[in-house]
C-alpha cells in the first residue's frame, strides 16, 4: 500500500472551513438558575391565584348563606305587618283580651324568629331622616320635632345582616 492510500499516514490538513463551528460559550449553571427562578415565579403566581379563587369562593358561599333567606324573610315581613294591623284594629276589651294576647304572642314569636335569622326592624321615630334606610312618604311641618327628622312611621323597615330588605315608610318633619 502506498502512502497516499493509507489514511493514517496522510492526515487531512486542518482547514478552518471544514471544521465544525464552535458553539458560543454558555454558562449552563447560570441558565439553569435563570430557568429555575422563572419556574418558581410561575409556581408562586399559580399558588397566589389558587388562594384568591378559594377566598373568593368562601366569600361567595358566606354571602349566599347570609342572604339565602332574603326572599323568605321578605314574605315574613308582610305577616308581621298584618299582625301589627290586627293589633291596631282590635279593641282592648274583656271580650277580645284572649284574642289580643294570642296576636301579641304570635307577633313576638315572629319578631324573635326574624331576629335569630339576622333580620332587624328599622323603626326610626325621632331619628334624623336617612335616605339609605327610610323612604319619605310625606313631609309635615312641626314645631316640636327637629327639621328633617322622622315624626311618624307608616311601615317599619327591615334589614337582613345589614342589607336593606325594605325601607321604613316615614313622615319627615319640616320647619314649621
């Protein structure tokens, strides 16, 4: 075999054009640390979002529990109004004594049941007029009451856990 035929004896001259291009030096440890930081950031954001969703769901569930009886409580208010009208229209006499006592006890029982379920009466006689809780039905000149204060309540208002169910229908004093 001649020298030209033996590939080991005739090495290929190094040609920069034939050589593989050198890869740019990359600090792999720095790149790994950067990627790990990105993963931690994404993970923290995801955990925060999950916590926000859980808190929102808890608030909505609490609100639903609190106000689930809103429509039912509104219908019970009508019953309380009717019991109060019955008391107002029933004369106090020996013949109606037991009837009045029954109405009073039933009225008291309804109010206690409402209170146990966070329904409160708004009876603002003598208080300043509050447009958020009261609905002015009329205005009446008064020399004894402060102007813009409630002089009479035509229908009591009610709140459920601080939320207005029905405004109190009131008469408001004006300067007389």
